[in-house]
């Protein structure tokens, strides 16, 4: 406990600060790779610093925090097993551009990239997880995780793919790019920069995932297939050797009722009401 007291008494640099919060210098999680198996040692550790704060006139409350789904998708919050449960290969996430992890690591990025980690909300990894969280039974009925019910509020919730009107209709890099990148197809993507008088301009193109690696585990619940390709939202044209959108409005309507969906009224508010009634 002495190092904690020293940390309160004397300001430290960033590296020492991280070691104080994470003694092993790594990201710590309460429930990492197995559902229901908790890191009790880490939980006990988290309780230790607040026990000292009253001695310094400090009061605190615990606020659960989640951004961009999980640290394994470039944010914080959900444990790794949730991503593995839908079939993601955690070792391939960054190589196939399924997530932007530099912000989570806190190193390796230039000054201009600071603070842009929320962009990860619409990347394959986080967008898939958010969609499955809110309405997995409707949009991903071929992949249901049994006996895992969640009725908890979420910090800065994101709708994922819900209400996305098109997977490909835009000048900028689209969701379709990310889908077939994750499916193991080398993909030519554009680089855009800030400019004037137009807000952005295209400066170059880059071929990504030349190794043809997949974001999906071959031994996972989708057998290595993209979850959304499995549900025929998109597919690969072997003759033309290119991706095709099979259901343009897949994420903008309820596949059961055929009606247009609204994330706030159909999914977000009902969850808040369930939580409030607990």
C-alpha cells in the first residue's frame, strides 16, 4: 500500500501513473476471457486506493465506463470473451483493420491522431458488437449466445450498424470496405485529409490486408465466415472478384416485421426502461 500513498502524496509522470493504476504495466480487466470468471485480485486492488482517500479529504463514487465497446476494439469496457463469442479473432483485429487500437495503447500515434479513437465506433469490430448487443436476435439470429442477459446502462452507447441506410453509398471509405477486409479480401482504400475550402480531399490509396487474413476465427461460431455475410447482408461475387451488397436496407428495417427501425425508440429507450424497473 505504500506505493499508493506515495502516488497520492507526490505527482508522477504518465508511465508511473499507469504503473500505479496497473502494477504490471498492462491493461487490467475484471472478466477477461471467460464469462463468469472474475479477476478477484484486480477487484481487490481497485478497492484499495479509495480506502485511503478519506484521509486526504477526498470522496469518490464508482461510475462504470464504456467506449467503443471494449479495449479490444479500441475503447474500454466489455471483456474479450464477448468479441470471441461472436467469432472474432482477437489476434487479427488490427491487421485486418477491424479496429483502431492505437488510442487504447496510448502510444505509436502522432499528435494529429490524438483524440480520434471514437472513429472506431463504426469499424467492423465495435459496430458488430453494438449491433448484436441491441438487436442481435433480429439481425443475427443465426448466432445467439445462450443465457447471457444484460440489463445495464451503457456509457456513450452507439447504435452500430442499426439504421445505416447504405453499406456502400458514400465517397469516403464505407462499411462495405470494412466488411470484406475482415472477410480476408485485400482491399484498396482511400486516404483523406483535412483541406480547404472543401472539408476533406483524397490524397492517396492503399491496398490493405494483402495477407488475406480474416477477422473471424475458423474455429468460432461462424466457422470463419463474416457474421453479416452469413446473414446475406452482403456477399462476394467470385466471377467479378468483388463484394456486392445483397440487402441494401438490411440494417434499416426490422427483418421480422419489415418496418423501419429507430434505434432510440425501438432499442435504447426500452433498455433504459428495463434497467429502471429492476
